[in-house]
């Protein structure tokens, strides 16, 4: 479920208003996972929940700093590197 949500979020272009809805959805997913009482899943979804806040960052410079910080979110998420070469 976690990987499916991550894959879905990566494909989306999310507006500021949409970012608020993403945060609400991620909070709901987190609450559901918390009810299962599985510690390693809880930590993964806690990291995912924090990641939702990236979608409400207004300043591009702040966003760049957040995205490059690989220690943020428990190291669970890393920026993707494009593998296509420029011709």
C-alpha cells in the first residue's frame, strides 16, 4: 500500500489547494495504519505524512532545500535522478 501511494503521488501535479487535500488524505492513511499497531509500518507512514507538507511549500528555494535533504523523512525518500542523457 505504501509503495502504491508513493507511486501515485509522484505522478501527480499538485496545486497548493490540492496539497492541503493530500495532507488530509495522508493523515487519514496514517490514522488507519496506526490502528493496526504495526510499528515499522507506522514509522513509514509517519514519514509519508511528513512528506505531504512538501506540496504546500510556496518558495521554490525552500522546496529545493527540502528535496535535497535525504536525511529528512527518516531517509525513506530520496530525490529521483533522471537517467536520460541530453543530446
